[in-house]
C-alpha cells in the first residue's frame, strides 16, 4: 500500500529551529492539509516531504510510485511555450514527444486553456493562466501523490473554485492523494480528509481535525459552518493569534 510516513521530523536552518517532532501518516487516496500562520514552517515541511530538502533529523518514508508538485507561483520556463511547459514531466519520463504533446493539449483544454494559448510563452500569460498551466503540468503525469504549496492563494474566487472542482472530481474517483499547505481554513475544510494545525516557533502539530463527509457533498453551507466551529476552537484562536485586540 502506498503511503507517506513522517516520524520524529525536526529541521533547523542554521541555529534556528524550524520544525519540531512532526509525526503523521498520509494514506493512499487521502487528502491531508497543514494549516497555520505564515512563517510557521509549513513550506519547509512540504519541501521535506517532497524530497526538495534533505531530511536531517527524523524520517520521511514515501512509498508512492509517482509524485508531482504545484507551487504557489507558476514557475514556468520562460523560453518554452504553454504546451512545452506542460509536457516537461512527460518528456522526462521518456514519453515520445508526439504523444506528450497530445496529452498536454488534452489536459490544457481540461484546465480551461484554449488552442490559441498553446503557443504562448509565460510572459504572454496572466497570473491565472500561468497557474492553470502549472496545475496541468503537475497532473498530466498522473501522479499518485500531489504536493500543493498554497496554489490557490493568489487566484480570484472563480478560478480557485474551478481548479478545486477539478481536484475534487479526481479525489471522488480515487485517482489521487494530496498533501497541501495553506493558511486558508475554508480551503482546507473544502478539500481535506484531515487537517493538521501547525503552531509556529518552532513549527509543531498542536491539533488535528478529521472530516468523513465526501468532498463532493461539502457545499458552501457545510464549509461555512465548519469554519465557524474551528474559529471558536481555543487552540486555533491561540495559534493564529485571533484573540489579539488593538
């Protein structure tokens, strides 16, 4: 069974302690989010899990066959057009260019891009279009595990809902496992099976929230009500410093 196991994970940058004693498991088909205030070590944790940083203390065991990463910003190669950016991972896997191009075109259309966009370079794309390309690039390789680094934070509400709907459809079909970080509690409630609350200085898990209702059945009313409940939780209030008055 594919899974991600994080055990007794600590991390330092120089003499600064960033993460302390992080422990959790991510099972196949599950969506797990990590929420917490900015600067709390969420991105560092994600990078350690995705093998973008070396694990120095503790362990991260990843038995997922394939994985991909979508960043907060598009991180597209400026000298490649839309289709060439999307097909990067496919080409790296040894898929023939003609097939890779067709697969990239198909998923580009699924993500709301048009044929007229295919030959555009990143400089010609809006921020929303760049993020569509970034998501398409991450998903065209059909990863078993998808890492998301606050991918919706800079998007307008319409595009955010559109991209989330695509992910929810994949989650419902048991096509993907997701680990993502966010500071948006509503976003976490809409997508997650489990939410880990990360308190800062150093980053450590102080609480978790579990949701059984399938993502496709979570309407706005459910998300708003659950958000209201979480925002009344004393640990959440203290972690996000919501009780500070001027």
